[in-house]
């Protein structure tokens, strides 16, 4: 997808160190962390919205959540973490490439 910042990170056009990578997803650190630890889990394939859910996207998300559970300790998220997907304008989505926020490393405030 042209002009998509996360596609450019996936392709390497925009350099961003990966804390995890496999054939379907990468995990990077958020450039503007909202918690002591703030990661983004980004599917390599461009999907714009969570709300356009179909079987393919569901499979990718299933993979992401399984991997997140496996690597949580390596990411320093021993004591728990918050998972956020911002969907669309009212959800606060600023990058139109489906991604999962992982926040932790400290107790998070209620919201
Ligand atoms: P959202 O608002 O849910 O679409 O989340 C987009 C997130 O991407 C924000 O938390 C941004 O700080 C983050 N972000 C944008 N550009 C980059 C980048 N080049 N590297 C890492 N994180 C980024
Ligand atoms: Zn994209």
C-alpha cells in the first residue's frame, strides 16, 4: 500500500528496529510511547480497519495474539499489559493500517 507509514516500516523503507518478526507480523516500539513500555504489533499485510473483519484478517489477528502471549516476557511485560486497537476516527486511529498497541512496564491508569 503506497504512502502507508506501517507498510514502509514493514518493507524497511522507513527504518525501525524490530523487537520481533515472523512471516506474518512485526513488533516495534512506538515512537511516542504512552507508557513505560509501548509496542506496536503490525501485521505485514496491509489491512486498514479492524471493522472490515473477515476470515483472513481474523487468522492474522489470531496469530498476533498467540505470538504476543508467547513473547510477553521477552518484551518485559511480565506483570501484565493492556491491548488496544484504535478503530476509525472516533476510536482515535491515526495510522490506517491495522495494528495492536501493547502497553505496560508499569501499572496503567484506569481509562
Ligand atoms: P493509532 O493512533 O492507533 O493509529 O496508532 C498509531 C501509532 O503509531 C501512534 O501511537 C504513533 O505514535 C505510532 N507511530 C507513528 N509513526 C511511527 C513510527 N515511524 N514508528 C513507530 N511508531 C509510530
Ligand atoms: Zn499499510
